[in-house]
């Protein structure tokens, strides 16, 4: 569809919508409720994507993949899950982290491409 065709379709829909709204008082109310619900669902999905933190009780990173770790005090540091020891390890010190300290993790961002 061209932009002109889309604009005509939009105008036709808005005319139909206004006609329905004048015929039925509940119509606009139901549409507004539905619109609000869609907005809430979109906001919830967006927030989930932005957060990016994964609870360690729900899912663990692949063993030996370096990830960003967050502990129960909200401190963040890179580390990995030692597959053999089944424990998290800080990458800067190679020291194991006590069980229960790490609450969440997320993948590291993709590094920028160099030319």
C-alpha cells in the first residue's frame, strides 16, 4: 500500500470509529479499556527487555561464558559459572563466590565492530 492509500484507509477507519462511538456509548469505553490494556502489556514487555537480568533460580548462564553478575547487595562484576565446580567465579580474581551470593546475571553486550 502506498502512503496515500494508507492515509485513506486510516481516515475511513476513523470515520467508522466515530460513527460507532456516537451510536453506542459503551463502544468508546470498551475501546479505551482495551487500548489501556494494550499499553500496559507493551510497557511490561518493554521493561522486561530493558532490564535484562535473569534470576539464577530460573536460569543459569552457559558454563564458562563470561557474564555480568549481580549479588544480593546489587554489586555488579563480570564472572562465569564454573561448570565443574557448579559455582560462580569472578573473572578478575578467579575466586569462587559463595553459594547464594549471586542473585542475577545477564549476558555481556556485544562489543562494537572494529574496522
